[in-house]
């Protein structure tokens, strides 16, 4: 494939996926996650990666030119450091109470989750069964129920709290 042909669709792919990720990311930042915002953001990040890689290949000469300019190197370096920090940050920086609560609920028995949901475990077993999620024992944790049904814990919780 020639560079002109690659540029004709790689650049629009990078631009359109950037628009989608920018809008969905800003909405997620403000905790507006209605509809399919989160899955669209997560899955279309692959389109962004593909678009940027192909755009980079189509513009290789210009791309490599940035590595001889100090301001560009500084920006790229800061981006790399922020990426590394976000992946390898110490655990104590992860103080998100929502995540801690969610993890606690996932490791709780169905009976406990039923109380939190304002229900009882028998009703939740029935509710989950209607959603195709089998519960063998009411003493199972949400994690165990999810594993037994080959589901994500969040899918089980979504079925409970709908």
C-alpha cells in the first residue's frame, strides 16, 4: 500500500477516534456514563491506537524529525513519565473509595449484598436466575457466583441492582 493511500484513511481514522475518545473520556471524567459511553471509550481506543500507528507509518519522515527537537522530546518524555507513573504508582495512591466499596461488595456473600440492595437472598437468587445467572448456594460471594457462571462480577452486580 502506498503512503498516499495509507494517509487517506489512517489520518481520518486517528482524527475520528480521537473525537470519540475525547468526548467519552470527558463525560466519564464527570461521571456521566449513560448508554454505552464506557464500552465505546474502551473498545474504540483500539481504533485510536491503530489510527495513530498507521498515521505515524504514513508520516515516518516527519515523525522521526521530532526526535531532534528539544521541545518535542520534552513533551514526549513527560508523556512517557506520566504513563509509567500511572501504571506503576504505589498502591497507597489508589484511594478511590468507590473501587474499595465495589471490591468489598464483590467479595461479600449474597446474603450481605441482599441487605445492601434492600432485598433478601431468596429474591436475589430468583432475580439472578431470570437473568441466566445460576446461584448454587446463597452463601456464595458475588465473585464466586460470577466465576461459576463465567461472568464478570460487575454483570452480576448490575443484575442485582437493576
